[in-house]
C-alpha cells in the first residue's frame, strides 16, 4: 500500500477509474423522473410546434390586405388556443390567441397592441410583413431530432422538454444503492444525553442528506462502535444488496481506527493520502463486490471530501456523462498570502459586488463555515492569492445537486 501524498487530480482520476456504472434500466413515468439519469438518447416524434401557430394574441391576416396603417378589416372568425380555424376569407382578419394554429391563407399576425377592435372590425395601425409573429411548424424541434442525450441527469426543464414532444415514459438507470454508517464509540445521537468525551454524530445527518440529494437509495446502518468485529460485521451487512459502502471516521491508522483492517479482512483496500485541505485521508476498496469509500471523521473534511471526490464517483456510477462541477472566476475580496502545499478548498461566499469572501475561520473543525458559505474557492497547491486577483469558485448550487 502506497502512503505517498497524491495530488487531488491523480486521486480523483484513480477513483473514477474504479467506477462500475449501474446498467439496469427502469422505465418510469416522465412525471416521476426528476433526478434520474437517462439511459438512452431520446428523439422527438413530432414537429414542435406541430403546425404554424400564433406567437402572440392579435389578428391573423393577409399582408396584401393591409396596404397601409389604418386599414379596417372585418373579423371573420375567432381562434383560441386548442381550436382550429377555417380558411381565412380574403379581405378579413381572424382574432387569434397565442399558440393557436394559423388559419390557412393567413401569412402574418399583428399583435393586439397595434390594433383597435371596433365592433366586428379591427383597425390595423401597422404595416405587417410576411411571417410576422408566426411560429413555423418544427421551428423549435423538428421530428426525429435528438432532444435529450444519454447520461443526462434529468432536471425540471428536461422533463418539460420530454413532455412537450409527447414522451410519457423515460428509460433511466436504476438508483445507486448505498449503505452508510459512522464509526466511533464517542458518537451519540442528538436527543440523547451527551456523556463525558462524547460528541453528537453530525456526519450521519450530513451524509444521509447528501446521498438523498444525489438520488441514491441508501440504507443507514447507524453508528458502529470502535471494535474490529463490529466493523467487519457492519461491512458484511453493508455489502449485501448495495453498490457502494460509505463510511465516516476510522480511516486513519490509530489503535482505535478499525476500518482499515476490517476492509482488508473482508475485501481489498487502497488508502490514499490526498494533497487536499481539508480532507487528506480517503480510503477506497471493495468489500464482497461492493465499492467502499471511507471518509475522514471530521465533519468539515467529510463534507468537502464528499463534494469533491464522492459526488463525482456517485454520479459516474449512476451513468452521468459529465461529472465535473461547474465553476466561475470571481474577484478575490481577500488575501491568502501563506498557501498550503496541498490544494485547498476554502469555504466562501459571493458578495453583492461580484467578488468572493472567505469565512474567517478556515479550520477543519469550523462546521459553521459550511453553512455560512455558498460555495468553495479552489486554491492550487502552493499558490498565494492577493486581493483583487481572479479565483476559481465552485457554487454549492452545482455541488449539492
């Protein structure tokens, strides 16, 4: 086992190289597909719009019938959305509403704000041009066109697009099954009396919520005491019927850190010391066919390591094609004159003036920094930052979804 401090990028590449994507496919109602990963590309079987339609409320007419602004035309029909008009009689206009099919013979729509409705006639105070305010058939989507690629994690807008071309069901990969537990005899649950030396188990709440946000099915095995036999038993139980075992704590090499020997006894283990801060220790292996990832027990380290390492692993395992987080370049409203030799992920938030500021305490125990922040500043190893320079900012909005 190699204890060399790996670069963040090398460790992430190594982790992603171990991914075994889920292959089973579920066919689910489009209404229930939010957050699922599309297993195959989807194509439209219709033109959208399916026919020429009005782009706004107004009057459909022939351009030739309006030689000049102020022309008065009789209104020969009314066409609301959802109905179909008849052929437009020459020298007349049709009252038409947004999304309604254009009547045969009409070649323009004049918005109602440019017209005056008087009894059964309309005065057109505008010189229209052919095609004005008309959405042509297939203008948005042509029949046969791909509308959704495989490997896409479906958001509300993709569901709307699928529905707009009539896709009632979508093929998606089944959800990733994850077993999660925390190790540590010192851990107690909120609501219980806190004994001397005890701490509340915040990681249990953190990891459950993070897994749920990524659309995983998870089994919570609770708190496992610091005993080798208990840890081995928990690993065996966790491997049954799960794709991934995720733990927090116990991945160091102290006398009370039993995860390492337990995983080695039940399967195989690779332990990485990663040149990232916070984070550093991360364990990866396999236990009875299930992938295993062991996170550090410190809640801030666990949080950041999950976002930067476990999140892309889970997304890739679910079949997501693009797992790298989105980032933006922002102005540093801080100085960082003494960088670490490791790559640092600093808890930060955007300012109203378009910059980014840091939480004052960047210590690994400052859990409050994770709630104050709305993202992470990514500082390359050994690189100082001066106020006013551009830095890479990773918004929570992408990292937590």
